[in-house]
């Protein structure tokens, strides 16, 4: 026991002696050397950070900038040196000594406008330039919101769509004062990240689609008129029995005559056909933010005399109804884009025996409205496809005889009836002018002829609208 007590006393003495030595050492150590910092402060000079301290990156003093398009641009430092980009600001490199600031081709010295490449060589390019200006969604302001801060702006430039750039004013404290937005100015970035660049690439694709679509219209002026933001009706004045092509700059749906039509994307817009029923009352109708004027039209009357046997065909309502349901199912299943890219042609040349829309009497009794054109030609005359499309139906029907329906996309079909011979099959892709069958007099027919019409969303529409033109060219210049 005495042994363990002695060891404990010895351990306590060791600890007391160790603490005393540490206290003595601290009191006799020299103070830290603060003389350089004290001397710097007394002389009015900021003390230099030690090597262990991390240096803050220097603020880049940019004097001005200009983006020539979504890819190319430049900025100039206050010392006159210039940095260039060819990838929308992802990378910058110093300009060579021979670099000169781009000017317009006419030599005025004026800087190129936003989103511009070279000055346009023709009216179409001028219209495309004007169309792009209409779709710019960034409006330069005196300040921008950047990461919760309100930053004063020295210079700002819209480029295309929602893409724009801004140069923060001196004193902003930003290491990189050149900022970019791809959402119309709601958010800003001091570097072009992968997401920012992806948004720029999408805007480039939109510009390409707008340029492609502009070439579809009848003139550069009409392209500019058709492709404005909002709704466009091609045309905005029409007649019962006709059709209108509706364009919107945004996706959506259209309610018309108790039917819902979905706007389908094509090029830079969203489209649908709008059938104008023959019985629609003349007047003004609201379509989106536009007005459609339906004018009055008088349809003539036609009287036919047929045999009792042929007249009795119309009494087989069960067979007629079955065919109607079959054809209706076909016409409701159309490609979701335009399948043609050129003007429609007449399927053949022949005598117009019955125009579109005539009120028809058969053996003195009111029959129906003839919602097609009849072209009288000898039996066996070849029939051409009115435009590119896909064969949606090709078979013998009760009243229309050997019948073909071609799908031209977006709910538009062309119909060829009373053929003596069908030369295509369902699913075939045909080109404009291809021979698809021969004229005959099958079904309810009084002689060899081609019964021809168009259907827009299961409503027959006047074929005369289509010949030697396209729906994109239905738009007329303002009077």
C-alpha cells in the first residue's frame, strides 16, 4: 500500500513541474514580428498579404463589347486589347494585331445590328431580319438583377429571342462584368455554362426553322406578315365551303364550330386547317387574337335524271352508313405534319361537269350538296396524285365506287372516286404527279368522270383553293 502511495505522489510532482516549465517558456519567448505591418500602416501603405493568404482574382476592366450573332463577338479591355469568341462566349482568345472592328458593307462605319451576319442580299433576307427582330424578347434596361444584386449596366445588347448580353458598370465589383441571359433577362450568368450554351443552340435552331418557313410564303413581305408573333389566318377573308390555314407562334388548341383542333408544329410555327362549312352564316369570327371574315356566297343548282335502278342505290342506308363510318375513321387518322412542300396540281384535265358546292336534285328530289368537282373525261384516263402523300384508303365503296384517299398531313386528304382501276395500295407513299388510278364510272355514276375533292378534318372543302398553289400562299397582301 505504501508502495502505491509513493508512486502517486511522484506522478503528481512530475505534472506540477511540467506545467511550470511551459509557463516559463511562453513568458520568455520573443513576441511575433509585426514590425513590417506596423511600418506599412504608419506610412499609409496597405500591408501585403502573406503567401499563405489566397489572392482575390483581379476585376476585368472591360470598356465595351459587341456580339455579332449567337456565336461570334468581341470585347475590348480598357487598355485597348481585344478578346474574340466564336462559340458564344464559352472561350475567348486575344485578337491579332490585324483585327479590325466589323462594320456594315456600305462602309458607314456603323456596327452590325444584333443577330446580324452580313447585310442582306435580297428581300427575303431582309424579311428574315425583320422577323428575327419581332421575336427578340430581351429589352435592355438601366440595371439587371444578378444573384440577388441590382447591378448598374454600362452597355446592353439583345441578340436573338431571349438571348442578350450586358456589361456591368464600373464599381460593380464583378470579377467578370460581361453577363449573358438566355431567358429574356430574368436570370444572368457571368460565364457560359453548358446549359447556357444549350439554350443558345436551341435559339440557333429556331432561327433556322424561321428562315426555312419564310421561304414557303408567296413573297418576303407576306412571310413577314404571316410569321409575326401571335395568330395568323391564311387568308383572313373566306367563303362557305373553303378552308383557312391557321398559324400560331405558340402551341395550343383551337375551338371552332364545336370541334377542337390541335395546333401541330411545323418549321417555326404551329398550324391547323380550319374548314369553313358550306352552311356557315356569313359574319366575323374570332380566331385567337385575329378576326376571320366569312363572306356570302351563292351556290347554283343542278338537276340529274337517273334510272330507277340507280336511284334505288340511295335507299340502301345500311351499306351507305357502313362506308361512311369506314371513311370517317380513315380521315381522322392523319400525319401530324405537312407531307408536301410544293404546289398542288389538278389530277387531270377535263370538262368541269359539276362545280363544287352545287345543290343537287336527283329525279326532281332534293339530294344533297355536291361537295366536290366532277371532271368528265374518257374512261381509262390516267389520274395523277395532286401532291405528295400517303395512300390512306384504296378500295371499292358502295356509292363512290373504286375510291382512293391520299393523306397530305395535318388532317388534309384528297379524294378520287368512281375509278375503273386502282393502281396503288394502302400505305404507299406517292409523289405529286404519280399515276394512282384510271377514270371510270363505278358506284353511283351516270358516266365516266373523276369525282375529286379535298377533306380538311373530315369536312369537304373546295378543291379550287389548292390548284397551282399551297395553303402557305393563301395569305394575301393587305389592300
